[in-house]
């Protein structure tokens, strides 16, 4: 298969800084669109992958799965897009299309394994996929999203991961105007969870370790803020929430949050991947039919639903625009929770 050389930014090892590099991408196939990348959001998963936090990172690693751009070329069989259209790509660029999950529009749970936008197995070229920290990307049109024209393009980018990852559990657990929702952690995912839950009409509470974020949280739409390190404050919301979206990226005690669930309430882990410590106590779960669940991004149809909802409700991410060359500093700031509330790379700077 013929390829083209594309400028990108990535890392050769878990300890190296990201730097400019060239990657090979396939020429557009008949089903592909070619997207000139205008903006790419910076997700905490990018950092986990670059530094091999989860194991399994294939190097060189080019992160980025919050992609917004413009279509510059289409394959002969493309029907949904034309050259010049705005387009977006999230965390998935392919799946088998035939398994039970794919048939239900749950490509993220493809039983044969979805292809991640980066660090996935590249079905076309062999090797692994490269993400959005690059000039352009070729993607099967079925994995490309339409962008509402009324929204700020750079601020749309984070919807493609932070947005859909919080939207999918809000929808799955039927959040609406009667719901009391809490969000743990005010970062990229957390701030989108507040905006989307609020958009769905819920009463929203933020749990944060960082008192300095209270005013921001209220401006983002939170009705209440609870400082999670303050036991009395935590006690004041015992038994309150129907759904909690927990976005904390590292191992943490979820028991204090389970205590704040209402009868039949569900805490949905979307941040941390791995064994829970300390041990999860089932007593409050059994005594109140409470659940601890988890959720992975969202399918393509659901991502489009979320983008359309954001278009109708004027919802976008709060962003700090950076240049590509600032990415290593941005990662350090993200580790200190010093992001308000999503970095987005202006890809013209590459
Ligand atoms: P982020 O912007 O860094 O936000 C995480 C927030 O969690 C921080 O702002 C902080 O909020 C809180 N936090 C950070 N470290 C903490 C700690 N040690 N203990 C308690 N709270 C802590 O990250 P993000 O981009 O939103 O991503 C969050 C996590 O979701 C990452 O692990 C990412 O890989 C994962 N993720 C999962 C999916 C999925 O499909 N399930 C999709 C995308 C991302 P406060 O200052 O308010 O406490
Ligand atoms: Zn992500």
C-alpha cells in the first residue's frame, strides 16, 4: 500500500520528551477521508500512553484523539463527506463492524478489538496507529464525525474524548432533570461532565481536592462543590446522588464516594484503570443496591448525538490553546492538575 510522509510530534520511549518526527500514513483508500488537522485536544490518556503508565505502549508513540479538522481529500466510495467539510475524529478509527457490540453501535466494546486512533493495531499498514499530534490523518468515513457549524472549533476538540466519555455514562444511567449527579475531579473529563449533566437538566455537585476551583466549578454550572478531603463536608452529602462520574486518573479510595450514593445509585469509574485500593466495601452496596461500575468512551453514533446536543445547547470545552512545542510543559502542568480545563494544540504551530 502506498504511503505519504506526514509531520508529527511523538516520543521514542517512556522517558523521552515528545519531539518532532516524520510518520508514514496510508494514501486515502476508497472509503477514507483525508483530514487536515486544525486542533487536537490533550487528554490525560495521551500522557499515560506516552509514558507507558498502562503498559503496552508501542513506540514511537504519537498521541492525540481529540481531533478537529477540514477534509482535504476523499476516496471514491465516500458518500457522507465532501472536500472542504469540517470533520472530527475521536478515540476510535476502526472496529470489526460485525460483532454483537458493533451491531449495537457500541464499537468501543468491539468483541474483536477496536482500533484506537493511536497505539492501535494498524490494519492497513501493519505496525501501530498514530494520533492527532500530526498534520493530517486518513480515516474511514464511518469513524468520522460531523462538527456543528455554530461552535468554536478549537473548543470542540475536547468533546471527542472528554465529552463522549462523560456523556455515554450520563445517558446509559438515564440522567435527566430529576437526577442528582456528582462529578469527582475537575479536569478535562470532569468539567465536561458538569456541563453535560447540567445540559441534561440534572442537579450537579463537584467533588474536588482543590478549593481554588470552587468558583470555576460554579461558573461551569455546578450547583454545589464539596471538598473531598473535608470529612464533615463529605458527611453532609451522604446518600444523596443517583449517579457519580469519577474521573480521577490514579488509584484512590472510592468508599467515601459510595457513601454519598442514594439507594440504587451508581458510581461510574471513567478515570482510573486498575485494581482498587483500599478494598471496596460491599456493605453499603448491598444495603442500598448501590453499584460501582465503569465505562469506556462511547460509540460513533453516540458521539454524533453528543456533538449535536452540544451544538443545540452551545456547549464546548474551556480551553487553553498551546503550541505543539509546548506539549512537554503541558504534560507536567496536567500532572499538577494545573489545567483550566483542557489544553488544545493549535496544529498550525507544528
Ligand atoms: P485531568 O484533566 O488531568 O483531570 C483529572 C482530575 O482528577 C484533576 O484535575 C484533579 O481534579 C483530579 N485528580 C488528579 N489526580 C488526583 C489524585 N491523585 N487524587 C484525586 N484526584 C486527582 O485528566 P482527564 O483528561 O480528565 O482524564 C482523567 C482520567 O480519565 C485519565 O486517567 C484518563 O486516562 C481517563 N480517561 C478515560 C476514558 C475512558 O474512556 N474511560 C477516556 C478518556 C480519559 P481536582 O483538582 O478537582 O481534584
Ligand atoms: Zn482521551
